[in-house]
C-alpha cells in the first residue's frame, strides 16, 4: 500500500501499524524484559532481544502515540521474526517519550521531532554502539529518516517499512478509496474525537484497526490484544503539528549510509 496525504481525516491521524501486521496472527505478547534508563531529556524504556556482538538493529515503531508492544505480534506457537533475528544479533525496541513504559510526559516537558531524534541518539549511546542498523515502521520511518539525516555517521543501514513520506504532508492515505464505508464510520465519530471524547477516539481507532487485516479472525485477535488505551492522542497531535515544518528530501538524497 502506498501512503500519501488524505483530504479526509484519518482517526487521530495515526499512521502506525500497517503492512507488518497484515499477515500476523495475534498471540499474547511475550513478557517484557526491558529496563528504563535516564536519557538527557526523558526516561526511556528499552527492550533488547539477543546478546550477540556486532551492530544492533534498532526498531522504531509507528504512531506517533503508540508504544512498541504491537511489534511483538507473532503466529501462535512460533517465534516472531525479531526472535529469529535475535539469534545472531541484538534487536532493540524502545518506547518513545511519553508512551508505554517510558511514562507520561511531565508538566512542561516537550515532545518535538528534535526531542525524538535526541532520544533515539540516547538509545544508541546507551547501547554502546558506534553504528546501528535502523528500521522504522510508518511514523517510525519518518523518525528514522530524520535521525539518519541528523546523525548519518552512526547509521550502517536504514530500512523504512510503510513509512510516511520524507515530507509529512506528501503522505497519501488511501483508506477512503479502499474502505469508503469504514471511512464514513470514522468520520461519524471525528467531531466528538476532536472535542476530546475518549470513547469516540477509541471507536475511531478500532475502526482504523479493522482496515489493516485481510482475515477478520486475525483482525479481531489483534484488536483484543492491542487496546486503544495503548495510544496517546496528545502525543500524536503534538508531534504531528511539529513535523509539518520539516522536509527530509534534501537530507535523504545527500546521505551516505546504505539503504535496504
């Protein structure tokens, strides 16, 4: 699916969670085994799979406004792709500031693209890795590109999956064309959502999740596992407002790291 800008509103304007989830069978997420550390601007939660030496793979999840736990979805009775990769390398997840186990934002604490780049750099330093392989999914793809533009010397490979466009406003949302009835339902709760009605926000998210799966049973299992409460609307709106200012195209074209 190609994503670019939608003339009609996507609930909460959440980009995260696209093709990586389309074929997934939802299972109970494995217990978290991570830890928190104090970055210069925030307390961040990091989870590391594997212990092998070498360049770690850092995974940046979608959103903005989600934590990383949806990345753990796997077929029942099987290892996830990340667990398979972790047999030969470290695979690193983290919760972006204000989300998940990194904790809510404190009064006066900022949450801008610059903050997110600094937090990702803090994760790299915490890992003790001079270079990382960086994989960004959806909104995480935009953040990964922004980090790579700011710190190209620390990137060995950059991978983007169903990423937002390097210029956020160039991102095209095709939901209204593929799921017109679902988009109509989402538009039906958009006004209440904009007024801060949490029930409407949750209803919009559930409708959004319905658009991500071919198989209804997999969709329903995923919705049962990833609840709307995992989403922070405030983080989403704060970051979306900030990132409208940036165009990463010139920086991406001039960067020297390898792209997969």
